[in-house]
């Protein structure tokens, strides 16, 4: 997979005896300005989420609590990331099919997104995604 398509972004951590503090600034720690934040919680451990790609949207996904796996697929290659550190988010560019599984009990997933929600930005059909994704360089 081309390295810029998906990568781990590590955020700063301010540690003292009161606990840890992590912050994120759009356009500074992320390659986009944050337009939307959403989070997944009360997730059954056998849940499968994702199963789509985006035409334009870029995202960074964090496990704020617990852990889960994300398989990313650029149409040529698949790679699995396990997220469990609230400091380390997975950046996912446009045109990446993602599937999220193996949620731990009580996992909380936070997503920072480059655009407002728009159902028209989704590819929910894998065949349709593949035909577009394979037109861009490996
Ligand atoms: P979806 O993106 O398919 O969830 P996941 O990738 O976690 O499986 O979204 C699930 C539903 O929630 C779908 O009906 C669209 C809606 N939704 C919004 O209304 N706004 C949002 O910001 C998001 C992410 C989803």
C-alpha cells in the first residue's frame, strides 16, 4: 500500500502526576482541518463496522478506550492495524475501504473527519470502490 494512504499519527502527550493529556490541532497534527468529530461506543464485541470507502473524506481514527482492529484496503493491498493507544490514530485517506472488527468490551472509537457527513461521499459497494481505486497509482 502506498505509504501516504494510511499511516499512524502520534499525538503529543503531556504527562504529570494527575494523568495524561493529549491534544490535536487540525492542520497541525493532521493533514486536514477538522470539520466533524464522531464516536462509536456501546459497541457489541462481535460488531463489524465500516464496510465502505469515501470519495473525498479523510479521517483519523482513535481508540480512546479499549481496542479494535481496522483492515484498510487501497484496492491492491490490505493491511490490518490494531488501535489501542489513545495517542495513536490511524490516518485514512480517500478511496480506502475499511472494515472494523475485534472490539474489546467498552471500546470507544473517536473519528476526526475532514468533511461534514454526506451519504453521497460513500462507496458502499466493494465492486464500485475497486473500479475507481484501481485507477489511481499503487
Ligand atoms: P456508517 O458510516 O455506515 O458507520 P460505520 O462506518 O461506523 O459502520 O454510519 C452509520 C449510520 O450513521 C449511517 O446511517 C449514517 C449515519 N451517520 C451520520 O448520520 N452522521 C455521521 O457523521 C456518521 C459517521 C454516520
